[in-house]
């Protein structure tokens, strides 16, 4: 199963860059451990061209910072949607990218959004103290579950649920 982790956000706005920081750190771990079939990508925002990128994968994890009332991080399943923007400052949503992928390439990879709790949105490089804590919790979770992810459904991992 080919998996893509795609982080997005602005690293120059403290916690807004948590998605990118997550992908960079997880990629380093995966390369050191020589774990196959996992690729990584990141950008400031999602674009319509990302529909082509995700069309080549069986499973996609988008990752972004959030102000949602969650503890540290959570994972939600993404369903295709024609809505361009869904409660985000980014140009297009993961659901819109997935919808384009389905319409253009007749592909619909299993797609999830990793929400990482952010607190600090100042114009400064690097996550803030609380954001780094959320980031570490998400990284620890995925490092512990990466070997099993190709054998399990993500929804079978209740500790990553966004519902209390």
C-alpha cells in the first residue's frame, strides 16, 4: 500500500507550520528506519494540482495545524466535497482535492486529515512551546503505529479520534 503524508501551513507563522514540521520529522524517522512505501510532500497550502499527486497513492494523510477544541491531535476521515474552502485560510481543502482526484483521475485514495492543535500564530519561525508538545504527541503516535498502518484501518485506532 503506497502512502503519502502531505503537510501544509506557513512555518513563518509559528504553529501554522505544524503540518509541515510533522511531515519533515516523520520523513526523517521513516528514512532512518528504512520503512518502505511511504512518501512525503509539503507546501504552504493545498492546490488543485495536488489532485494529481494524491492520485498515485492508496492512502493519503494531510496534516495541518488547527485551532479546534482538541487535546493535542486527532485524525478524521476526509470525504470528497466540491467546497473549495472549509473553515480554513488555505486556498482549497483536502476534501476538494480528493473530489478533484475522483473526478479527473477516477481515483479515490483513503484520505485522512491529521489535525495538530496550535496555539501561537505570531509571525516567527518555528512552533511555539505548546504547539511543539502537540507535534510530539502526534509524532509519537505515528511512530508507534506506522508498521501497523498498512495492515489496519485508521478508524481502528480510537486513541486518534477527534471525538472525546
